[in-house]
C-alpha cells in the first residue's frame, strides 16, 4: 500500500445489547469503558454506547397460585369497635331464610281486653262486680294467648260459671243445714238440762212452767206484747234455757202466794190549843 494513501477505518457500530426479558430484573449499570489510545494516522474508533437500562415490573401472580393468610403481625391493623360493658350486645338482624315463616313484630301496646256478654245465672243470685272482672280478665288472657275463637271462649266461660254457681250453692246449702242442725241440737240440749234440773224439772216440771206462764200473763202486757215476748224466747232458744225459766217461775210463785201487807202507824198529832180548836189554825 502506498504511504501517501490514508487509511480510513470505518467505525463498526457495536451490536445493540440484548434487551433483558421482562421476568429478569434490571442489570446493574456497567462502568464506563476506558477510551482506547488513538493510533497515529488512524481515526479513533468511538466507544460503544452502554446498553440501555430497561425498567421491569414484577410478574403478576398466577390465578392458580395458592393463597396464604397474612401473618398475625404482618396484616394491616384493624381498628376494633369500642364495646361498652354496661350495654348489652346488639344482635345482628337475622336474614330471612327462603321458605321460613316470619313472625310479624308485635306492637309495644298490649292488645285490648276482650269484652264478653253477660253470663246467665239462676234467679236470686247476684255476681260481685270485682270478682266477675277477675274472671273475665282470665278469660281474656286465655283468648289472647291461645288466639282462641271469641265465641268459643264465651261459651266456655258460661260453662265455668255454671259449675261455679252450682258448687257455691251446694256449699251454702250444706252450711245452712249445718247451722240449723247445730241450733236445733243446742235447744234440745238446753231443754234436757231443764228437765234434769232437780229444782225445776222432773215431777216439778209442769208446776214450774205454769208459774212462769202466770207471771208472763200478769206482767207481760197486752196480748200482742206477750206474743212478742214468746217469739223472742222461741227465736233465741231461751224458752228452753233453765236460767230464764227459773227466773220467771220464781217470780210467778212469789206473786201467786201473796204476802201480808205491813201496816204503817201514822205519827201522833200534836195537841191543839183552845183557840185552834175553836177557830182553826190561823195562817201566819
């Protein structure tokens, strides 16, 4: 080659660096290449350009990758609600289940008491209003609780009323019979005590009764008043009691026997003077 021919070296472009795949992290930056010392008579070759840095993103998690729960301390903190211990916990509303019957919410106001027709009672019997109110209150409570038919409860109440009145009547009749039997026995016992009394009864019984009747006829007043007295002796039973018979008999005996009257001697009169005898007593 002639010496005067200048050799011009064509710069060879450096091959572009391969781009890193998306799944590979970005490469560390390479240090700058040291420029080559130019050779005399030659054109310096430009340094190769550094490979461009490609920013990469982490690959997306596959959908079929298993999910794991965060650790206890690695999860984000959750602010728990403040619970007041003085207040009862509020229950969450239960979602209705399909096909399940839901009970409608009851009103805070109680249902009005049922009103019943007047019950039939035998003639001569009067029901106490206060006790009747308690009875109908129980019927109303039963009707409201069981959702029973009002007419059926009315009929049921009438049956209960009939049973109650029948039982009350039986008890009253039994009590009256007991009192009557006891009263009759008491009068019989009093008469037996009078007959057994040695002073009044026995073979002196008729004499005692006659003396008592004599006193009643004499001091008993008019016939109406005597009848009133005998009714009192009969209703109280005292007509058989030996104490009453003894008092009246003794009064009758004392009245019929009679006693001599004690004569009273008048005081001796003072002698009169001659003037008083002739002219009488002169006023002073």
